[in-house]
C-alpha cells in the first residue's frame, strides 16, 4: 500500500487530490497550517508550516510519495510570503524528502511561469518568462525541483492551466455571483483570446500518473476542448439562464483600472488577472498524453457548468473557508460595477 503525503491538503485542489488518492487505496497524510472541516477521519493530519523544517521532516517520515501543493496564491498579495512559502518552503520539503528516502515528489507548479506567451500553444520546450511576482516565485520553486532532481531525487513538475471544478471559488465566485443575479460578465477587448482551463479532477489524475512514472519529468496540463473567452462566458450564461449577456470593455484602460483599484485595496485583482484576462494562452498536451497515458475528461464548458451549479447549490456558505480557492473572493467596489453592467455606456454586447 502506498503512503502519500499531500502538502496543502486542506486547500481546494489538495482536498480533491486527497479524495482521489483515498479512492485508489492509498494511505493519505496531510500537511497544512489549518485543518479542513471535511477531512476524512482516516486521513492523518499534520499541522505545520511548510517553512518549519521540523514539521516538514515529521510529515514526510515513512512516506512513499509526496504531492506538493502548498503555495501562496496571487490573491494573497504578500510578496514576502510568495517567496518564503513558494520557494523556501519547497526547498525545505525537497531536502526533507531526500533525507527521508521518499520515492517520488510531484510538485504542482503554475502556467504563470510563462507570463504572456509569445506564441501558442505553449510547448514543453517553451522557455518560461514570468511577468509578475507569483510567476517568478513558482519558477524559482521549479528550479529548486530541478536542482533536487540533478542530486538524485525523483521529482516531477506538473503545470496546470487555470483550475476549475466543483467547489473552486476565489475570483470565480465573483463571476458566478454576477451571473446568478443576472448581471453581465465582462471581457476585455473583443474577447476572441483563446483561453484554456483544466478541471481539478483531470489535474489530480495527471499528478497521480506523474507519481507512478519513474524518473523526473515536466508536464503541462490542460483541457483539449476550449474556445475564446467570449465563447466560454456566453456558454455559461446560456447554461445559467438568468439573462446575463457577455459585455466588452476596452482592454487597455480597464487593465489600468484593475491595477489601480487593486493597489488601493478596492478590488481583489492580482497582477496575473490584468496581465492575462485579455490574452490567449493554451498548452500543447501531447507529451502528457504520451508519457503519462493521461487524457482530459472535461471540456471548458462542462467544467464551468459544473462549477457554477455547485456554487448555486452552496451559495450561502461560499464566503467561508481558510483556503483562498475554497471561498469566494471579496468583491469590494465590484459590487457597484455589478449593478451597472446593463447600463454602462462604454460596454457592448459580444455574445
């Protein structure tokens, strides 16, 4: 029987990965700073900070596979935490895993390491070039993984596109709230940018496949069925049936407004949002198919519909939870924009 440790196992993706591993028959352990209310009783919980060497060493003792998911996300907006948690914590974990004789480490990275790609699709050979603090921190954590692999630790890197799935909230909680109330979601520019997502279940399956593949590797993971940002949101509006219509705002000035309002603490946006929302980005996933025997099961439209339906069913409790991705982001002044989306003079329907 495999003993698996999930760091960040109380977060949105970590909790789902725990479920997936339990279904396989693994003995599962979680390392996190906070326990999840829905953690199964048979899953061992180790309370500790990824930057605490003693806690990490205790957590990895006797473990066969480590799935490393602890990360400070862009919504945290804390540059020090981005570096110390995402980079220093990863180094501490890798050192502890090597010392403990862990057989495999799977590190969950981010597509943010690529910034705004010059060319799509992003290939396994595409050179990362992050453009904001979160992407830089995730790339530095990847470098730590590559260093550990050169020293003999079997560690693989999995880079997901933007994650969706039942229970995934954060900034998406705002989108779902708007559409549920008949407000109009907004795209920047003409909304023809192609944007890829990945369902958390597909990502979990890719991580597990990487864990059971011998030897280090780097895998870019996303769905193979996706369209433009306008097409995606228009499909969600049709699914919701609340009368919402996709509207467009000028990309340049709106991005500036997003940046300024975020700096003033008026909106929950992080740099990645205003950098990427109007840009195209998608991964070529053939290498993951070939090397992992993995295949995405969810299309973008299917995962948005499922995520929205879960939000509607659980709307009263979506403002709670320790993890940024397990609760809806605070809207700030966006609640005023929400009220005016149907009468904004500069907005136009693009659906």
